[in-house]
């Protein structure tokens, strides 16, 4: 009997996550050197990892023969201190993506529902599908989460409501008032998950940790993949009231975050200088793209994160043509936005080059 006939239907039906195209693969295909490729496809830190993290990881290599601290004692303590919470409120993940999965493991089943915005981060849908649960998509007019509509969509079967703030790929955020109003309407049988992967880039960040401190059904997700520049390590963390954090701890693998990653993350979290530099580069780059799109009359979604969504006509076509010229963007057809591409903010040199090539391609001079 073919394995497809007895594998879980909802796993077979899954459309796998499509990551940004890797630099090495692109270089090989084009016969270019990896150094000549500019990747603006996965919202990575263009300045690289925190130098303090690199040093800490080099040291940690010496003990690579020892299993990691499965309890993540030092890293969880540092995170708890940073946010004025207890260690019992902190859960570590192999990327914050793993914590999304742990939430689904703990609360989803074929009768349960997960609510997210129409153009929300695609991993929520993927995970809901993986657990056979119902994925409930709520319209997001103007590409902004409509939290009132999301609260309206809650049923007795709702277990998780994902609020990506700011959201990827839209780069938009919702403010404190809307969040407070949403939390006032959240019933006891559902959990609000605030995915804050880009939180550190915000000037005017809302406070969702207060819901955790108040012991509400809330889980805040943060990551070392974005501002800290440690995407390759796969470290993220969740902040939740003890009862919820305890459940998530049970759902994880014993050594889900490796020791090198724990050491790197620990150093990166307190490297304020690297975070400030990164934020400054991003602020300049964002303003550059917003202005560049305005100048060219291209529709775009003003962003508060480290990427911008812009309407270019044929998103897949632009992606392919820019790829030929060594620039990797992200086409948005998998988000049902075939006319759009998402561009991650790079260094100013990379941003200028990106617009130069985009101009060539859009004017028809491209290959
Ligand atoms: C990048 C991103 C993450 C972080 O993923 P990691 O697994 O921590 O690398 C989480 N949520 C959103 C919305 C993201 O864009």
C-alpha cells in the first residue's frame, strides 16, 4: 500500500514553507561568487551577528562535546531579568517558530480553531494544518490586523489567536488601544499569541508583557533571528504566565536549543550597541525605500519593521529577473499577493544597488 494512503491526511495536504532562496544555491546557479549576491529575502540583519555573540560562541565551541543545558538556566534567567519576569515565565525555542509549534502541540486538535489575519505570517496556517485544526482567516483591510474582527471570529472552539505585531510580510502594527480592547474580549478558553519578531525595531512599541504579568492567557514571542543577527542559530523565546509556560515546557524536546546558540543568544541580548547600530541602519534604509517607491509611483505598505511590501505588477517575474542580476527578493504569491514583492532592508549600499537593478528591470532594460 502506498504510504500516502495511511499517512495523516492533513500532513500530506500541507504545502511546505518556502524559505528565501539561499545565497550559495543562487551563486551556483548563476556562476557567481557568493560575495556578489545580495540577499534581501529573509529579513536578516545586514550587519551580521552581534560581535559579542560571535566571541561567546567561539568559547562555547570548546564544550561542544557536552549536552546543552536542557533547562536553559542562564539564558532564561537573563531573559527574565531583562523583562522583569521570573525564569518560570520564559520558554526557549529552536527559533520562535518552534514555540509556535509548541503552542499548537499543546492546544490544537481537529476540533480546535486557530485565528489569524488574512496576510499574517504563513507559519500559523502551516502549523494549524499540521495539527488537523481549523485555520480561521480574518480580513485585514489596508494590510493591518483588524483585532475587533478577530475578536468577533472567536468561537467556543477557538484556542489560539495569533497577532503578529508588526506582521510579516505586511510590516504593519496595531497599537496599544486596539490590543487592550482585544484582550478585554478574549474568553478564558483562548490564548492570544503576540508574535513580536520585529519588536526591537519599533519606536513606539506597545506593551504586551503586561498581559503576561497580569497572568492573562497571553504568550509573547521574540527571537534572536532578526535584530540580533543570529538567524542561523535558531533561538527564540516565549514569555507567558507560569501555567502556560509549564505546559509549553512539556511539549518540547529535552535539548531543543543547542549550547552554541544559548551562548550566542546570551551575549547578543545585552549587546545594546549592536542593536542600536542595526536599528539606525534599518531606519535609514526604510526611509530610503519608502521615498524610492514614492518617487517611482509604486504602491507600497509603509513599514515599521525591517522589510517593505511593494506592488510591482508581476512579483514572480521581478523576483526571477532580479535573481538573474544577483539580488534575492521574496515573491509574495504564496501569500496570495502575486503582484507584490517583499524587500528586506539591507545596508545602504545594498539598498541602492537593489533599487538600481529594480529600475533596470521595471523599465524593461533588465534581462
Ligand atoms: C522571522 C519571524 C519569526 C522568527 O522566526 P525564528 O524561528 O525565530 O527565526 C517569527 N515570526 C515572524 C512573524 C517572523 O517574521
